[in-house]
C-alpha cells in the first residue's frame, strides 16, 4: 500500500508521510488500523529505519497516527480530520512533477488526460 520513489527529489520521509496521510484522507486507512512496523516498512520499501521513524513521528505530531508503546503505530485520524488543503497541495506538487516529466517526453496535457481516462475505463 505504501510506496516511495527514490528518483523523486522529495525526501523519502516526506514521501512516506504524504502516502500515509493521503491513504487516511481517502479512507483507505481508518481510525484504529495498525500500520506495519518500522522494521517491516524499512524492509518493504528498502529505506533506512531512521527515515521511516522520521515520517511516522511527523504524522504523530500532526495527529494522524499515534504510538501505542510496546504495540506499534495506529491510525488516529478519520478522513474528516486530515487537513485536506495539505493533501491537495501535495497532490498538486505530484501532478506538476508528472506533467513536467510527460512534457519532457513530448506529451501535452490533453495526451495525458486521454491516456489516464483510458486507463480508468479498462479493467
């Protein structure tokens, strides 16, 4: 469910925090859901455990997740509690990066929209 892109100039911890925040905002993660352990995320994403910890601590400060000592990290916020303005800003940054890369390959916005729409319609 979680992913990071090593080629993205955005720091890995911010990418992971963005992914988790977006999953909560979209309702893919609900209050009470347990997150994978730091060690498991580190192995799955091939990222240093300290980087994972930084992302989780940032989300904890935002009130998105909580640490239950000796148990692990759990989702604390509901979709309504996530700052959707932050999610929109992050999505806009991703869109800008994607559209820049597409333009470098010779695609315009209409080409991208047509292709994405066809992907949405195919199973």
